[in-house]
C-alpha cells in the first residue's frame, strides 16, 4: 500500500504530553504518535532536541512538509512564546497570528493562545484548546453554539459566526485531584474507579442547599455512615464538582445542545450529566479535534502544500 503524501506535521504539545500527527492534503491522519514528553519533561530548554527525537524521522522522510504546533509549547515556558490574542477569534485571526520558529529552511509555526474577559472579572486564558475548538467546529460543521472541553481546567466556549466570542475556565479536574490526594476527603476513598450511581448522586447533591464548600463535606459523611461505599466516594466527589461546573457554565452559556471534546471517559460523564439536565450532547475525541484543528489552521495560513 502506497502512503499518501504528507502535507503537514502537526504537534499538540502540552504540559505533560505531546501528540504528533502526520496529515495528508485533505486533513486525514496518516500516522499518530503520543509521548509523555510535555514541556515540563524537556530538560535545559532543549526543545529542538526533543522535537527531533519525537518526529525527526518524519522530518527526514518528508522534507517539504511544514510544521505547525499548538499548546504550551507556545507559552512563556515553551520553545517560543506565541502571545495571547484577544477575542473574538476564528481560524483566520488565529492563523494570522502564528509565530515562526527558525529551524533550517522548513516552515515552522506555533499557534497563539487566546485571552478574554473572565465571568467573574479579570482575564481568562486558553492555550491549545483553541486548536481543538477549530477542529471540532470543522468536524461537526458548527459555527454557532456551545462547546465544552472537560479536563484538568475545563473550558466552556461560546461560538458565533464561526468565531470564539467567549469562554470560561473551571478548575474542576485539578480541584478533584487535590481533594482526592491531599484532603481528608480522600482518606475513606477506595480506588479511583468510576461508579455511575455514585456519580449521579453527586450530581444530585450539587443542586441541594448550602453551596459547594458545605456540600464537599458530604463526601466524608457519606463514607463515614456507609451511605456510599469507599469504591464510590471518588465518583461522588466527581459528580459533585462536575454538577457545580455545569450549573455555573450553563447559566452563562445556555444551549439545547453541547459539543463535548476530550477523552471518552470524561466526555461520557459530562454527556450523562447533561442528559440528566435535559440537554443533548455530541462527543468528539480530543485527539481527532486537535489533528483537524492543526490542519485547519495550516490551511488558513497556506503553509506549504496544505
């Protein structure tokens, strides 16, 4: 079988991991690599060396293919800083703000992050998610509506006329990890396995009186009095936090349908939570959205042969 021509080498290079894609002229993924080589794992700032180890053989085999990177690789701690750009922003604006990395004669670019007003005042930022958002829009043919990218720092995004006009960050995943590992709430918990019934119970508790800081202590008392088994307490905590996130996000960005972008485990939980609230959800793998978004930006910027 003859391999299709490589039109783009794209990297979604985050804090902990890096996903690399070899893409065809029409955006099809020809090959994918995933490595636990996020920017924090790069020693002495040797990003060029890490880059070569990740995709050096691709570079040698496809000398004309341009390179486009997104994510924390463009942060102040990354290879080169690609400054945040202000909302509203669509593919055209983001593509126009790509930053070059000099490495031989190859076209190499890094995507900028985005900055906009936070719901509570001040600023909110994203870096890397913007590329997944563009990819998700392309995959589901969406120009208006609401997306959610659940994760360590969940992002809720409002789209209008094919542009990102507003977004909000919720530290749900990080708060869960901290409480799970470093608070008294984790003392009674069993392994971190998903329990749908306990998760649903957490979602329900999020609608009760007292607010999050009061409701969090229920994770301990439900375990103390054996209302929830140790194996379900982590899922109860997850449901509680996700429930509060969804209520706050939907109050700011209501919609009858939400597009979820991320891992199957996370988007599945959020889809279940949204269904319980009468909202339909479309799930897209984060990897697929990232690859498509990189191709979309490269196409908009007319990099190389894309």
